[in-house]
C-alpha cells in the first residue's frame, strides 16, 4: 500500500497477545494423557456446528464422542466424517445424561440456545454456545443464573473476542491514537445465496427421518415444512434474522475493543428488498445506537448496517472515529490520523475590498507565507497492522474455551458478556418490527420503560 506503514504481527507478538488473552499454546499441549482428555458432544450438526467441531478437534486433548440433530441425515454424515463409533441421537437429553461427556457445543437454531444451554449446565456440562446467546431478551437472566449456580464454564461463540486483531485494536485505542472517540461504524454486506441463508434442502427430508416436533420446540406448532428446518434463519419463530446472526458479531467486537457494556438507546429500520422467498425477516437492516459514557470510552454513537441486496461481495468492517483520526478493522487494523491544516483560512469574499485587505494583513501576521522545503513535508500518517497468513480467530476462540474447561478458569465471553451483545441485537428486531426506539439499561441488562 503506497503511503502506508505496515506492521506484521509476528509469532512472538502473537504469543504475547495470546497469553494475555488466555489462548492455549497448542505446542505445549501436544502430550495429553488419555485420562486427561476432554470428551465433547455436538448438539446441532448443521453448518455452524460442523465448523465448530472442525476447530474443536484441532485443540490437543479434545475428542468428539457424540452428536445430536433432529435430521437423521446429519447424524449419518457425522459418522461418515467423524467416525462410525460416534454416539448419535435426535434427543439432546440423551447427550446430557452421559457421564463420559465433559463439554457440549450447542449449535442449534436460535430458539433452542437458551434452553439447551441451561439443561447442559444443570447436567454438569461445560458449554460452548453459538451466538446469539438468546432468542428473546427474556431468556438472558436465566442463562446467567444457571451458569452462576452451577459454576460450569459457558463461552458464547463470537470469535472476535479472542482475536489478536481486535486485541491490537483495543491496545491502540487505549493509547489515544485517534483522540477522543465520538462515533463507530460497522457493517456486514453479502450478495450471495449462501450468505443470504438460501441453504440446500435435503431432498429425502420427511416426517420419518426428521423429529419435527423436537425442532419446533417452543415455536408455534405447524405441519411439516422442511424449508423451515434447513433455512430456519429466515423465520422469526426459530432465528433472530440479520441482527442475531451478524449484528451480534459486531456488538461483540465493539464491546471487547472498548470494554463497553452496551447501548442505552436502540433504533433499527430497513426492509425486505431482494430475497422475497417467503422469509419474514428483512434482508437490509440499519441500526443506530447511543452508548453512554463507560469505563473505557466517552459517550458515542454507533451505526450498524447489514445488506444482503447490495450487489457486491461479502465484506465486513469497523471504523472507530475519533477527534484525531480513524481506526479501521478489516483483515487487520489500520490507523489513519487526521492531518489538520495549520492555517484556518479566510472566508472574507463577501466583505468590502478594504475590509478584505485589512483581514488579510492581520492574518499574515499570524500565518506568514512560508517557502516550501523538503524538511517541511508532512510525514505519512497511516499505519496498518496485519495478522500472519492463515491466522484463525475461530481456532483461538475454541482454544480459549477448552483451556478454561481444563483449568477451571473464567472466560471473557461469559453469559453476561454474551447477553450484553445479544440483547441489543434482539432489541434491534423489536425496534424494527414495532417501529419504535428501544430503551435499554446496559448495566442492569434490563429494558427501560
């Protein structure tokens, strides 16, 4: 990049950041005793659950021993991929009843997240819970209380919280690199069918190989309709739309970087612009959020955007705007400091000529004309910090979870953190559908009337 100073986060830097974030040193865990292995079960063997297992199995000392899903085809596939000895079931309670399972990955549709997490905690299991932590705001306190009562580990699955990139952004902002923060912008745009949740529907799906009632759970009862199972994100009964799928990632990243508890005022608008396929959630959503002053930041305004109809590629990013510059997060961290003019300039064109000349004379006393010199040239004010090739914050996040399981130490993205990210995301849906501003108390994690 011309006119840009690049910094690469080398291995030693990564190790230091990882240690400060509690990341597992995989090399130090290569030799794990057989009786010291963490036995893991997957509940929800769809796309995200399969991704989570792929990372969990890279952590030394972990072993996948069971999988659960309401569609038999995914259980067949689980054995094809992870071994014929894998225990499989449609009923998550059979997983939780097994004494040999130490931890579970919960990657079901959103409307099952809170209940299965609570069931797992009460059964003595540690829980890696996919985001968003809850389907509705009323579920949050129950998850927090269950974790506190049982003392088990629960980590929510928004991987930015474990990223060295976001750790670097956090460190830079604390140095005052952009002056005083006043606004944050974040976005996630997609234009692909897959990105807009147009997932494939299994052609063999039928009431005989799908536990339809178990899938519905607390959702309204309705006849078998496989599109709702395989594309559940499109429906409010089971998912939380673009806010719960993507806003929550953006909230997690912002809250981690700024040590923020969340917004106090929430307003969202948008619409269904392109993907008119029967879904009942918008494919374009914009949100505005007012954050009160916090321990690590002044009051600021946040603008979020998700657009599935924008006609460009899959892009996501952040801009932290301050009085002295902008810190951006994409594949790395970029700091662009403002180069302010040394002269304020004159706006005297509408004054009489004599007054213009008088103003210019006084102005030049303060700001004389200087001859350009090489020494007076402005230095470059852009710096970029890049992670090493192949870096995965998802892997770091799973390493953090299993390290906490092994050492019985708290995680950063615990139920309180997870709820503080999920609540404003879910409240964005409330604002959108009810067409009103939603007032929230980020400290007590309760709605304001």
